[in-house]
């Protein structure tokens, strides 16, 4: 009989081991904190966010996000620019964009190394299972940005694939529109 507690425990241990590997590589590649690394990746795909929105996407309160942006700015990785009214957009500098690229390369190498323990068939099975798991972990609009804060979005969409988190987000928003309509 299958022991679901053992499976969950193995998933937890694997997740933590991968997280440790990714966080150490990401912070070293970007030369910043974990949240700073996530902010650089987020801004590389969606520049011009407000400090508050950037904080929401990387899981920080507005005051913590403001401190993070100040730190990234001191490092020369981002700059703030006034747009209209009191709105301030955060944009990555050329150095910040390069740091995000280095971070994604480091992340990709670490993950490909971990997946290399599996044969081709097992990798395909894992992709299917992870897609299903990620779609299930999505709960409400806004989760997509947080769940994918360190994702290489280009890798997720390779070979015409559909991002499972993005698909879950579109389906959730469509259901809410129907309910409101």
C-alpha cells in the first residue's frame, strides 16, 4: 500500500534541498538577498512596477519592499523614476538585467543537474506531475506572480508549452468574470 505521508515527506525534503541549492546559487549570482534576486527576475520580465506591487509579487510588505529597493538601488541594480503623480516606477539597470540573467543561468544549471538523476521517461513524468501540482497550488489572482517569482519564463514556454500557473490564473480570472457578469 502506498504511504502518502512518506511521499509528502520526500517531497518536502526534496523541495527544501532544491530551495537551498537555488537560493544559494541565485543570491551568489545576483549578489543580493533572496527577495532581491526575485525582484531582479520579476523586473527583468516586467519593468516599471511600483515598489508596492514589486513587494507583493516577491512576498514582501510595502516597508520591506522599500528597504529592498533601496538596497538594490545602492548596488546599482535598479533605479526609481517618477512617472505621474506620486507613482514611482522601479526599473532594472543594465547591471541589474545582467544580474537577473546570471541568476537564471545559475538556477537553470542547478535544476538541470538535479533532473539529470532521472531518465528521459521519468523527466517527462515529473514534468506532468509538477504541472499538475503547480496548478493545484495556485489559489487566486496574484498567486501566479508569487509562485513564479524566480522562474525563467522563457524555459517554461519552450516547445510551445503552456505555463501551468499562467493557465490556472487565466481560468480563475475567467470564472470570476463569469460570476461577476
